[in-house]
C-alpha cells in the first residue's frame, strides 16, 4: 500500500514537472506570437488609414474653398508625417 | 456559381418600414441577436451553479473574466477596472460574432464596415468625453500640443496630432472589417476551386484546394480570436490615453 502510494506520488511529481515546464513555455511563446501578429495588423492599418484620413481632410477643405490641389497636397504630407509618428509612438511604447 | 461576395449581402427577413425609414430585421441583425443570445447563454449556464470546485463552463467564464481583467490591469492600471464591463462586452460580442460567422450558412456581421465603424466611433466619442470630463477642455486640447515643442513647430505638429487622433476609430474599424471580409472571401474563392477542379478531374484535383481550405479555416479561427483581442486591447490603450493625458 505504502509502496504503491510512493510510486504514484513519484509518477505524479514527474508528470507535473513535465507538463508544467511544457505548458509554461508554449503559453509564453503563443502569447508572444499573438502579440506580434496583432502588432503587425495594428501598424499596417494605422499607417494606411492615417494617410487616407489626411488626404480626405485635404480634399474636404479643397472642396469647401475650391482650391483644388493645394490643401490636398499639404494634408497628404501631414498624413504621411502622422503615419510615421504613429509607428514611432507604438514602437517606443513596446519597450516600456 | 454564386459570387464570393454574395455571402455579405444583406437580406430583409421581416420587413418593417416606419415613416420612410427602413428598419427591417435583416440577416445581419439576426446574426447579432444570435451572438448576444449565445453570450447570455454562456454566462448564464456558466454562473448558474457556483462551486468552489468549478464546472468546465464556470472555468471558461472565469478565465475570460481574468483575461480581460489582466489586460486592463496591464494597460490601464487598477483605476481602469471600472471600464471592465465595457471592454468585456466588446470583446465577447466581437469574438462570438467572428466565431459565429465561421459556422456554415451563418452571417458574419463583423465583415460590414458600417457595423464596426459604429462600434469604434462610439468608443472614440466615449474616450474623448472621458478625457474632457476628467481633465477639462483646456487640458484635453493640450493633448494635441506636446510640451517642450518650439512655437514654430506647433503649426506643423497640431494638424499631425489631430489627423492621427481622428484616424484612430477609422483604423480600428477598418482592421476588423478588412480582416473578416478578406478571410471569408478567400474561403469562398478556394471553395470554388475545390468544386471546379473536382468536377473537371474526377474528384482527384479537388484534394489539394480542399487541404488548403481546411488550413485556411483554421487560420480564420485564429484571426477571429486575434481581431477581437486586438480590438479590446486597443480600446484599453485609448482609455488609458484618456485617463492619463500625457
């Protein structure tokens, strides 16, 4: 009886050790992968959408004042600057 | 053969017109009702018999709660916990909506930009109001003019900051909508390959695209989780920005 219990305890301990270390590793890895994938989606859409929003604001002002390409060009470059600023901020926050 | 985009068509199930406004019950609205019903059922069944040694469903409910609570604590801090119901509702609604769309013959309401934009615009408005009520209008406007910047640069920086602030809800909604729509269109296109190749080569040719289709279905399920997660975590980040104006 006692022997049986001892061997069970041993097997349980070894199994726990195995699954525990495995679990920890895989969990950490998968979480990192998911974070990286999510970060990729975030950066990609942020970049494109900020430029598009800049263009649309420029086109809207142009339509209002009938100054066709002037504000479109200004806000296009502001949008590009904003897109890079967004990426810069996101990357800065990564190391926090 | 039906177009791969036919799956996104809105169909009226119960037509209702109130003084020129069409507020019919559509398949999109029905899918949302089903989503909400699934969430309510999940929470209700999971929390019906609370035990110290929990049932499997109770563990699932508790895990999803801890997941969101941990996300909020990491990204906002302890004072963000009062926004937990909001973030958790958002997360579960989008997650179950994405997964519900993976069922055959169902409808993916997250693949419509008007729906995702309505959600993200509401987040944008509420975050802006939180910031204004917490810090006052002047300090909120100071958010667009970072401290320690030369006066000449402000002419350049303020429009840039405003553009990047306005682009937030749009990029939030476009990300979810584009991922879901692209994924489901791809599944339909590859599904069409399976049918055409199998019909023209005595079934054998259909095996390769079918294998692709199975792998892509798995990928779509991962994307469904990932997009709900990204949506929730970005909501947390925006709330964090509103509470701690830098």
